[in-house]
C-alpha cells in the first residue's frame, strides 16, 4: 500500500482514500462489518496498526533528509532541484510539488537544515503534526 510513498505528493483526496482503505483493511482483519458501527479508534486499539498517513509522512521526511545530505551529481538530487526552462504553466492554481510541504514546514532552505542529521530526525514529529493540522484545517 505504501510502496514508493516517499516520492508521493500527498493531497487531501489521496489522504482520504488511504484512510478509507486502511479502515476497510482493519475491519476485514477483525471480521467487523460496517453495520456493527464500531468506532475507528476501538478498531485501531485492537489491531495496533500505525496510521498509514503518518507512516507516509515519516518516510517522506526521512527521504528528504537523505536527498539533502547526498553528495555528487545523482539524479535524485538533480530532480529535486530541477526547474523547467521552457513552456508556459497552465492557468489556475498550481499543483503541489513534492517538496512544497517540506519547505512550508521548515522554510525554503530546508536542504541546509537537513545537513544536521540529529536535528532533522528530531523535527520529524513536528512536521507530521503540522501536516495533519493543515489537512484538517
């Protein structure tokens, strides 16, 4: 379900799809029907499964730190910094890019901040909470 999740741009629509499918899987694990009307929190306590969205955000944060600390001219680092040189952008609101929510959480110089591995790892939980607040706002 989360293969390659480090590279996803997570938006509200995808967030809700992931939540719905995770709840369905947990109900299936416990053989509970929707008709039973058992709250999600009770099901989560029984299964003791990590929330899929929090897991994805944690993986994305770790991957961003890894990319920022990379040396050399690897394609992952080049793709992160790439800017299109030609063509026009479409009208309307622009789609979120992979690093937009990371820069929103830490500022535009997030790659410099990620160089200190201990501080970057310590700020993981605050990033996840900040992202969750944004979704439910």
